[in-house]
């Protein structure tokens, strides 16, 4: 108890020192006891006009000089966008100004109509937080301790946050209060606005540039997805219409063709011979996704992603100018308290030539980095191990499903039309894969934070960048590894029935359906993309809502008094140190799904756009109703996420080209149509797809089975051969079971296709990147005009005043009677 009292006294002394220093810095403080908890005291902080002006100059904040006088031409789409905008009578559009870094001595040159509105709410909060972060509260061993963040970490204060200006349910009763939170909820966060454009300037005014640019990016990404979704749906409908004319699928379903083809068992011992017609339904579905429309869509998406990134750069440049983040002079970032607490080593700073404290030596830093890198690699290998586990599950459970879902050719039950062993294995493995992904995601999130904490980055920006790299590497492997396996490894290294390839010397490699693995990849993507969207949205909505509901219930039970605004806000959820990190991560992972594997699932952009329309409103709802108001921060762009998306865009061209070449059956079909359906290889007089199934299924002699892989079920009738999916010579040929000429034609065509498709798309991407400037001409004109006005109003006027003053001084000097005055002639 004595120790606790001593701690309380120290904390109280630090609070008193800190608050007196805040008052010395010009801030006005008012302490108020809590209505609900008498032990809790709120200290309200207000910055008067003089303090705002002083620190606006220190922070180089850009403020209005004069209204924008450049004439702008209305876009051809303005009439349409006006229908989707927020009602201008409710949220008035912000007037455009030319701005310049604030200087107190040139106060008269700035556009000040009302001192109360000259600094917007976000700027006021940013200035106050700047002061709070730099005021001292103690000195220990000649080292000054300062900043609200350290006080919060030490538990000296429970929370520090800007206040919401009103309730979100109804406007303030105070006529001077703008009730911006209520307007944001009503016109932005409410579900009725799902098809409306976002009031970005109003969001930035209330929450600051960092929040504003996130919602600007998310809105822009969603708008661009509209084009991709329309084209994707068009390609999907083309596949639906073309499936009735799909010759190879008709052959599979034809009882006289597919009905007479007996397929070899796909596993050892337990599996039986099966009839090709049981894959009839899956072959019809495959015709929808594995069509010419898929190729068109893959090429289109390679170009779309470049257009999206280039047009975003232009939009970002416009926002940088409009929101005054172009070349803004950011103050030196404050050192993280965790970093400073570990500063026990003294080194000489090469630049200042002064001694400074650091937490580790060069050797110590090297050891930390080695340990952290090893830990990250270990966890990535653990994810790969989990993927291998799912693959082993696929291989082992296929035996079970093969036994349960009898594939005997005499089976006629309706369930066998749809639930084949391949389908059952694929769906259950996809669900298990999704569950494993989400569990590992929760675990690694904590592990990544622990590793980054141990790494001890110096500033918050360094911390976020380091965590971003780790989390994205993990998420990339976690979410995409199963898709990469199905797309590029499953069914590619299986050997043939007489000499199958085994995993770990025990599990026989699984094969694709006779139509390929594309349908399975589509199933995997649909489950992961859809499941992830539903899981994240439920998690994001329910958790803060339930926490706040419990908090409100407990508060209501304690008191029926009127609770003031600051106490309402205190019981809301804090946004967390990482802020928008998880929101960006979620969207960039989705961006990867939409671009990397879109050739197998043209409906991915449609699912993404539906998710994003909900995501925007859910994020807005959280911000306005469930979370405390965020401390506004400046941000020029979306940070490290931009190069990550550019990397995904480059990789997407390769993955989609390889999916079409190696996962789909498009290239083998084209090779058959143009080369093997007609002489010298084929028997048809014209180019046709007839006979494709028979040509692509190789023949195997049942007597050539090895004892360990020979099926226990008896062979059907007098059948001496079975068929399997590969391009090999038949038994009795001098090169029996070796790859035939068709195989080498297909391989050559696949490699040629990848090279041509990649080069064409990369060339078009290069042309587009070159043709679309990063900054529009309109924005360039505004920047030049602003620089001209700054030069004219702030600097040339100073020069005139100085020149005029010097002239008067010179005149006075020469009017004085001096012995050095020249004599008159």
C-alpha cells in the first residue's frame, strides 16, 4: 500500500508539472470531475487564437491567401456525378483557396473572415496534439521526459483524444456548433448513402488528411472496380451462353462417347474404375470459366490495373494540392517511448558531433535484425507447412470419398451427378484451408507485433513500415499459397497409372478432373474471397458495437444524470496505435485476389465491389459512432502500400498468363483445333473440336499396374484398358507411356503464349504509364499560380517595404550636416 501511495504521489506530481507547462505554453485548461465515476477527472484543453497562430507558423501549416481565381471547365460527367453527390444545401462544398505557409507577421495578407473558422477542426486538434507531444513533465539523469504518449503508456493519464462536436444521432442544441459529426453520420456513414459519392473535403476537415486519403483511395478503387466488374460479368455471361456449344463438354456427357470411356483409378487400391460421364456437370461449369472470354478478361485486367494505378497517381496529386500536403515540411518525428526507454549505450553522432544515447550497439542491432529475420522466415515456413498439411489432407481424404461415393459406372443416383470425390475433396479442403488461414492470421498478427517490438524501430513511421513488410509477407503466403498450389502444382506431376508420383514417399499425387484444375481454383477463390469478406465485416462491426453496448449498459446502471460530451467520448473505443493499418492490409490483400487469379474467376471484381461498397459505409459508421475521434495527421499519399500494389500488378500479368497456359485447357484445345483435328495428325477434313476428348485421354493397359497401386475392385467386363489425362503413347508402341508429339506441341504453344501475352501487356502498360502524366495540367496550373501569389503577396511586399524604409534612412543620412559631405562647386 505504501508503494502504491508513493506511485500515486509521483504520478500526481508529474501531472501537475505537465499541466503547468501546458499553461506556460499558452493553452487553457479546465478540470471537471466525472459524472459517472468520481475518481475520474477530465482535463479539457483549449488553444486560444494567439497560440494557434504561433504554432501554425512553427509547423509550417498552409492557410488560405485568397480564393482560387482560375477558371475551370466543367467535366462532361459533372451532370451525372451531381446526381450522386451529397446535397450541397446540407454539406456545402468547400471554397477553393490558394494557400501558403502561415506567418504571423503577414497576418493581414491571409484570407481571414472569421477567426473562429480560419483554423478548421482538424488543424486545431493537430496543433494542440503537437504541443501536448512536446511539453516536459520530468527530468531524470539530465534527460528530459516529455510528451502525452509517454504519460499514457505509463498510466499517468488514462486517455487523450479530441472531442466529437455533437452526438451522431441528432444535431447539437448549441446554435454555434456545426454538428459535423451528425452530418457525417447522416450523409456519409448511413447505409442509405451506399450509392452516393463521399464528401471527402468534409471528412478531411473533421478527421484530417490521413483518414481523408484512405477513404479517397478506397472510393477511387471501388469506382475503378466498376469497369472491371462490368467486363467480368460480360465474360461470365459469354461463358454461360457459349457452354451449350461447348463441343468437348458435349462429348463428355454423350453416353456414346463419354459413356464408353472407362477412366483409370485416381488412387491406389481403394479407388475403382469410373465412367467419364460422371464429370458431365463439372465439365459444363468449366465451360463457363474456361472460355475465350477468360483470355480477353485476363488481358483486360493486366491493362486495367495499370490504368487504376496511373489514374490514382493523378487523383492523389490533386488531393495533395487541394489538401495542402504538397512539399509540406514535416517536423522531425518524435522518438518512440519504447525506443527511448532502452537507450543505455552512448555513441558519437557523425552529423552533430555530439554524444547521444541509443538502445544497442552496431553488433547488437545486427543480432536483433538476424533474429527478427529468422523469426519471420520460421513463421512463413510454418504457413507453408500448414499448406502441405492441407495437401496431405486432400490426398488422404480422396481415398475416403472414393470409397464412400462409389464411382462405379452402373451408379445412377442424382447425387453422383454433382458430388464426385474430386468435388467433395475440393470443397472440404477449401473450407479447411480458409479456417486455417484465419487462425494463423490471428496468431501471426500478435507474433509480428512481438517481433517488431523486439526489433525496436526508432519512430512510429519506422515501426509501421517494418510491421507492414512483415504482415504483408505473411498474408501473401497465408492467403495465396493454396491458390498457387492448385493453379501451378496440382495435377502437374502425377506420372501415369503404371508409375505414379508419390508425396513424401507415401501419398500419391492428386490429379485434376479431365477438364483441368481451373474449376477447383475458382471454387477455392470464391470460398476464400467470400468467406474473408463476411468474416472481416462481421468482426469489424460486432466487436466495437458489443464493447460499447456493454460500456453504455454499465454506465446507465451507475447513473441517470446527463452525461457530458467528453464523458460519452471516453467510453467509446480507442482507434489503436496502428490506426488504418489493418484497413489498408485488408484491401490490398483483396486487390491481390482481384488481380493475381482473376483469369480463373471473372466474378472476383463484382464480389470485391459489393464488399467495398459495404466496407466504406461500415468503416465510416465505425469512425463516427463507435470510435473516439482520431488525432488528425498529415499524409501525402497511401505510403508503402503504393509500391506493394505496383509489385502485385507486375506479378499479376505473369500469374494470369500461367493460369491460362498451365491451369486451363485453352492451349491444348487450340493446338488440337488448328493442328491435330486435320491431317497430317487428325482425320477430319475441316478444323473442328470433335474428337478432342478422345485425343487428350491416353490409353493404359490394366495388366501394367504395379501390385501396390493395382485397384482391389474387379475390372469392368472384358475391359483390358483404361484412360487417363495425359499426352502419352499407347501400350504396344515402341515408346509406350512416353510423352507423344501432341505433348511437345502443347508445351511449345504454352511457352509461346506466356511470352507473347506478357510482352504485349507489359508493352501496353509501359505506353499507358508514359502517356498518362502523374500530375494533370489543371493541377500544375494551380500550383504555379499559388507559388506566384505567395511570391507576390508575401515576399515582394516585404521587399517593397524594406526598399522604402532604406530609402528614407538614406535620405535622412544625406540631410544631416556631415564633415564628409562633398563641397558644393
